[in-house]
């Protein structure tokens, strides 16, 4: 009985032992399956994964890391293998890394707060996210972000290129939001920021760009009506200088950034060139007309002048033929002379003759105005030619009779070592004479006592062009006068004091005979500068 109980108890122990063994085996099998699943998942991650902890030196400073486990993607990204022998998956592999990187790991370990960083390693851009899965360990998730970084770099390059192009445009571009605050502007827009507003921190359009108040009405119309506004405006600054602008204001209806695009182009030079071309065409047309008129008027003028001479000759009491005809008619030449004297016929004839002479001079100028010729050109010392012209005008009787010429200060500013130029010396001297005479007359029209009357004559060489400038400090001209100054018969002088052809002839001499141009710059109350530009005068081979 006792034996039977012992056997029964042993059986129960054996069954219990077998059950414990089965459970342990099952647990081990389950663990192996879990580990296999974990390893499969671990190895097949598309990102690098590593687990490690820190090694510290005697000063408790991070020295390196010891790897606990890494997957194949981590190895691929790092470009090295971390060999773990069978059964030794916790084998320590020491790695001394960048101290800054080790400090970040240390911070994650101590605070438990995850951190991310990006760095360049062996030709690739990597992003590492660090977190603490357990005390004393750090897990690193590593991703190759090279494609993203390269794409971002390309976007930044494209953005920089677009910005460079926009900043290089010769017109101003400004964008504003719906509250009229400036969101972007290019470098050309800086011209509309006055020196006093350079340090202005405001983003409001008309506080930052106070000079742009001339577009306010157009901007408001564009915003109210949601339409594109295009306009041209002439704006004068405090110095009296006028500029022309082409303005385009376009609504921006993008849902993210509503506002307006403002484009302002300075077309002052363009308008000046257009006016110059129109003026040139007008002058060419008038030149042809002047030639025809001159030839038509020349013949009757010759008849008038010759008739005056014949009247004087045929009333001359000393001529025998005159005496014979008078005696035949029963009168004496002395009676005829007395009659002419009492009726002032002699002065009338002189007036007719003088008027015919003046008309003849006008015709001569008109013919010069219409003539184009390359004859008479030779190499000329421009400095000597200008000095001779100045001396000539100082001795001009008519000019000195009307104006106190000796009180005008004439200053010369010649570029040093100018070589001879290929021009018609007589024609250029005529042009310079006309321009200086014009300056003298302008100075004395409205001469200010406190201002010393002055004329400055400059020469300079730019490339193969000769530039001559004649500047005076006279009253200057308004825009209307400036636009008409080269028109034939246009004059601002009193009636009888000018034909209005001097500047017209000068214009045509430079344009037609020398393929050059005359430009005029003038500001009321400051003065006027005539600039003569003659091309291809230094390279000509005689």
C-alpha cells in the first residue's frame, strides 16, 4: 500500500516535471519565434536602426559609444559592417565619434527627450533621430535624405536665380498685401526710397516709399475695381527735374497672398529718344521745305536788291547820262536830290536795301540748313578751334553792342592730350559760335545780380566720339521751350532780334554733315547745357 502511494506520488511529480518542461520548451520556442519575427522586422526596416549606449571617461565626459545591435540598412548607410558572432549579440563595439554628436546622445540619455540632427557623411546627407527606449540605452533611427536635400538645394538655387534676375531688371517691382504692406521689392525699387527714409522700419507702402505718392490714385482704382491699371506719368522732383514713368498695377488674387503687383519703369530716356526722333524727322522735313522756299525767294530778293541799286545809280547827280535826261525834261539833278531829301526817299531806299540784305542772310542760312555735305573736312586741333571761336565772339561788334560781354566769365575745361579730329572746322566753328551767342543772350535776359555770369566749355573723348559741352548759368528753359529749341524760326528773343535759325542750322550741321547729335539739358533757375556728340572723328584716316 505504501509502495503504491510512492509510485502514485512519483507519477504526479513526473507528470508535473514533464508539464513544466513542456511549458519551458514552449516558452523558449515562443521566444525564438518572437526573436525571429523581431529580427526579420529589424533587418527589413527601410531605415537604419541601431541601439547603443555611451562610454564615459574618468571626467564623466562622453568618449564613445558601444553598439548593442544594428540592422543592415544602418550598416549600408554608415558604409561599414558591425559583426556580432553567434550567441554574442551583445558584444561591445567601441566607436569614438564627434564630440558634439556624443553630447547630443548624452543629453537624450539624461533627459529622455528625443532629438534630431542632420549631417553630411561620406557623400550623403543623413538624418538621425535619437530617443531613449530604456535607461542607459539610446536608439538611433537613420534616414538618407540626400535626394531631399539636393532637391531643396536646387529649389534654393532656382529661387536665388529668380531673385537675381528680378533684382537685375531695369524697372522697379513691388508686391503688397491687401493692407498695402510691402511684401517684396527688387533692388531697382530702392530709387524710390528717399535718403531720409533709408532706416524706416515700416512696411506700409507709402511710408517706406514716400516718393511713390504719385501712384496712390491708380493703386486705389485697381484695388476698388479689381482691374489692371496702366498709365504714364511725368513727375517733378524738388530740384525741378522731370521724369517719365510707365506704371502697371495688377491685382494678385492668390488665396494665400492677396494684394497687388506694382511695376514702375523709368521711361525718361526712352521718351527723350522718341522726341529726338520726332524732332529729327520734323527737322528733315522742314529742311526740304526750307530749300524749296529759299530758292523761290532768292529771285525776287535779287530783283529788289538790284532795283534799289538802280534807283541810287539813276538819281546820282554826278552821272552824265542822268544829267542829260534831266536837262532834256527841263529839270536839274539838284532839284531831284532836294525832292528825295525832303520826302526822305533815300532812307526808304536804304531800308528796302537793308531788309533785302537781311532776307538774303536768312535765305543763306536756310540753304545751309538744308544742305548736307562732307566737303571741307580735315584733321583739326579742336582746342585751337574752340579758343579761336572764343576770341572771335569776344570781338563780335553786334554782341558787344547789346551785351556787356566782358563781364561774362568764360572757363575752358579741355581733356588733356586730345588728338586731332576729322571735322569741317568752319561748320563746327559756326555751331560753337551760335551756341555761345545763345548762352550770352540767355544770361542777360534775366541776369541775377548776385550770380556771376559764366559759360563753361568742355571737351572729352568717349571711345571714338568727340563730346563738346557748352554750359551757362542763365535762367534755363521750361520743358515746352526745350522741346522746340531746334525748330526753324522759333525764338524767345524780342521781335527783330533774331531769325530763329541759328540753333536749327547748328542742329543740321551736326546731324547731316557730321552724323552726330546735339542734346540739351536745362533746369529753370539753374542754367542750360548743350552737348554736341560727333562720332568717328578719331579713327578717320586722311
